[in-house]
């Protein structure tokens, strides 16, 4: 069993189960007893926690990430550091990774769905970059898709503050090598544009259903990021809109200067495309050699020209002439298409300081081949420059003195986002607040930690004019808390009253369980545990003892036993005496058992009550007296009166209602002391029973349910049968 399961961290977080393991940490599901909510806790791996420098960096970077507050970023609630443990408390996400979602969809998404996801990812990156945080590991595995279709960027485990400087091709980077930028693969300095490259790879994969670079080893893939350009998405999937392809390839530009400068710039293009899918961004892709085909490993890549200005480089450091490019497998130029290092001066071509200073690299080898020189043009150019300079100065003067104030829009300032921050920590932070002052408008009871800003006016990141200098905030006073009392050795009723008196809410009904040492009715265990500070009205779950577990007992046959013998038998079987009734019975001798409940051979537990019916013998009122004798006046012989004719018998159907029972019951019906019906009936399947009864005159039936007298029913046999 994992060493942390069941452990209580900082007397607040109860570890419930392990939900995931990564290269740097383990992630657990836990319950925060202070706020009574489920959270995810990432605990630094034991082998890494032994490195003091790594622990320091983990703690510092985790605190920086905890400053992020955005709907598309997994929230970090708490960061803890002690001599034994480093952990981060995060939002618990109910969803799957974008990678899993893509696999469920067959790896390729339609472009509208891809646009929906990449827009949210870009918004998350924009927020992180505005706080100086670079993620460094953007990939579908670190993007969570929620049930409502929204996404949250997760796992800033190797994120670094932008001022941190350099990145190396670490084991973590190799694990994500399909998504790293060329500069990250080289171990060069990285900035926020490296995240945008990775986001472009994610968009490429969503649109095409495949990765831009593949290889047998992580290093081979990293080299392709450095030296190659992938096929454009439309070459793999022609249905992709051209504008969305342009956004993808610009984000994945090999040179960071050719990418979007910021996530906000990329988001602006995504929004423009969303409004008009037919828009043309006029983005020029990086140059590729026209005769390059696919690699043998079918990775659909083309080599990047590595020379300056888009030209290939050669070992000698020399550049070829234009006519040589048509022979070297690269792009060919004719004489009218001048490379970047060639210029014209006075109607003749020459090489400037950027080209090799060698005579034989020129277009013309003989001076006689040059076109004729023209007269000097510098006086005309000088006059033109003077006129333009004068006009420019006049325009600047008029603009600064007259038109600027008339036409310039009012200057606006962005409002810092304070929601989720602690008021005492930011109220004097000039770097964050700038020209704004923070005023506490009200303090409310809220589940957030005390002092946390939960609302602000104006809203964060809103543009306001210079007239607005005050930010009104609402802060959380936290929840009213109580200390969980000790309710051990109390009965459930006592604990119920005690908890309510302390402002807590007992969960009813409680759980019940057998216990060998705790007597029946008393508390075995409860959560939250004693002495933990919890919010008022927190639910308390209790487990109540049923006492030692009882052994099963098969009911003995007590019918026709004397009452004393039946009671002795009940005691011998560790059963309890229940109700004992007496009634007349023509078939069972007085003083003996007529019937029992539970019935013979029924499985019961020790301590079950047994109900008995004891016979009083035949009913005297039903006994027939001997007929009187008569004397014949003609002689001394006594002749008895003749027997009266027997009354005619009639059979009727009797109905007994069982609708108020919801179990199997034993039904016995007696008439004149004799049983006319006796059987077990499943009252959940039938709400009444019917049976025939034969007799004459008016009779009263006695009804017994589970051995208990349950009323009578009168039957008049003299009435005509309907």
C-alpha cells in the first residue's frame, strides 16, 4: 500500500487514493477538511526530494505558478514546503486529456473543433506569459478536456519563470520531444514563443491526425525539429481552410522571429479566422527546396536551407553564383532575380560589404562588359531630401501642437487581475498595482481562504481611462469553523445531540457494523476525525456498533411440546421468549404448543424472539350435550328421542387483505378452533389471499399473521352464495 494513503498533511489534507504518476511527482486524490472539498495533491518524488537545489527550484516555481488564475488553467490552491515533504494542492479535474479525446475521435478532429480547443489553449498561454511564466511542455497530454467542452492547461511541472533563462534537452523534454521548439531542442535561450511553437504542433496534430516529425529515437525527432520543415497541413488534409493552415505554420515557424510575437497576437488571428474562415493572412512560409521529396521513413519533412538569406551554406563558407543554384538541388534564380547580397549602383551590378570581396564572384568579368555610366545624380537627390525633410518637420510640428490633442484617443490603462490573490499580499505591491489603489468594499463569508479577493470592480484586464484610479474589491472572510469534538464511547443518540449542539450535521441514517468489543448502539468510528478544524455545518459520518456478530440458528420444532419444555428449548438455542397467547384447540392437548413463529427450520440469528400459541383444549361452547331420554307410556322401556337432522353445509370463498405487509408472512386462519388455512404468503407479490371454507350458520374466523392475532372475520353460511 502507498505510504501516503490515509495520511493527513498539515492537519488539513487527507490523502484518499493515487490517481497518477509522472516523471517528477505522484498525484493523489485528497479531501481538504478545512473547506470540505476534493482536491488533487502533487507530491515530489522521493529521489528528487533529496536534492536541496531541486526542492528549492520546485518550491519557487510552484509558488510562481500558484499566482495564475484563469478559467483555462488548472488552479493551484496551495504550495507546502517542509523538511520532509514538498507538495502542491491543485484543482481536481473531472475529464480526460486532449490526447485521449483525439484517440477516441480517431486522432483527427474537424477544423472547427480544433479551432475551439486551440483558442482556449492560447488564452491560457497568454495569461501565463503575462505573468512571466513559460510552460515549456505544451502537448495534448497536458491539456484536460472537461465534460462541457472547455479545456484546462495542466502540469506546469517543468514550467519556469521567464527570467530563468536557458533550457536544456532534459529527460522531461525528451519525453515531449514531438512538441518542443527548435531552440528548446538545441538547449538555447527560450521565451514565450517556444510555447507558441508547441501550441502550433498541437494544432497541426489535431488538424491532420499525425505529428509533424516522427523518428525511431527522441534524439532523431529533436534533430528534425532543428533541421527540417514539415509538410503543410493541406498537403495531408486538403479540406483544412488556407487561413487556419497559415496560422498553424506561422506558429511553427523555425525562426522565433517569424512566429507570433505573443499569444495575444495568435489569438487575434484565430478570432479573425473564426469570424471569417475565408480571410487571407498573406503569411509566407519558410523557403523549401522544390525537388525534395519525402524521407525514406515517410516523415513528410523537407530540409531547411541553412545559409544566410535563405541560401544553402557550403563547407568552404563560399556562396555559389545564381547560375549554380540550378545545379545544386536548391532553388534556382535567373539574373533578373537578385539575391539579398547583390545591389545596383549607377546602372551596374556590384557586390556590397555583405558579399565575398572577390572579383571572380561578380556577374561581369571584363570592364568592357559594364553598361555605360550616367552623370552624377546626387545634387537632385540632395534637393529632394531637403524638401522632404522640410515637409516632414512641418507635419510633425502641426501634429504635436494642434492635431494630436484633437485626434488622439483618450489614453487607457489595463486593470490588473486581483481575483484569487490574498489582499494583504498585494495591497502595497506597486509593481502589480501601478497607478491603482485597492479599496476593500466588503468582506463576506465564503469558502475561499480568508483574505482572498473574490470579486473586483473594474474587472481584471479591462481597459480604463486615467480617471479611474481605484479598484474596489470584495474579500473572503472564510467559512465559520469549529473543532471536531471526540464522540467516542457515545451512543448514536448522544452523539447526534452533541454534534448538533456544536454546529455540525450528523448524517442520518448512520452506517452499522458488528464489533467484538464495542457494545451495540455505540460509535465505532467517525469522520472528520477529532480535533480537526472544519467549517460549520460540516456533515459527520458515523459507524454504529451492532455488537458481536450473531451466529445463525435453525428454528427447532416446538409444536406439541409443553409450554415449559418449549421455553427451555428456546433458551437452549439462545433465542428469546416473545409473545405467548392461549386459545382453544380441538386437536392439541391443553398446555401444549399449537403453533410457533418463526416457523420450524427457519434460519434466524441468536437472540431472535419466538412467539407461541398454547392450547386451552377444546372449546366448551362447541361441545354437544347428550340427548335427554323419554319414557314410552305404553311400557317400561325407555326410548331416546331421535337425532335432529344435521344442518346443511355451504362452501364459501374467504378473502384476507395483506396490502399493509411488504414481506413474506405466515398466515393461519382458525374456525371453531380448527385451522382452515395455513401457509407462508409473499405479500410483496400479492396483496390478498383467497381460500374456500365449508360450514353452516354464522361462523367467526380468527386470523393470525406471523403467530400474532390480527383480527377476525365473520362468515354467514346461511346467506345465498352470490
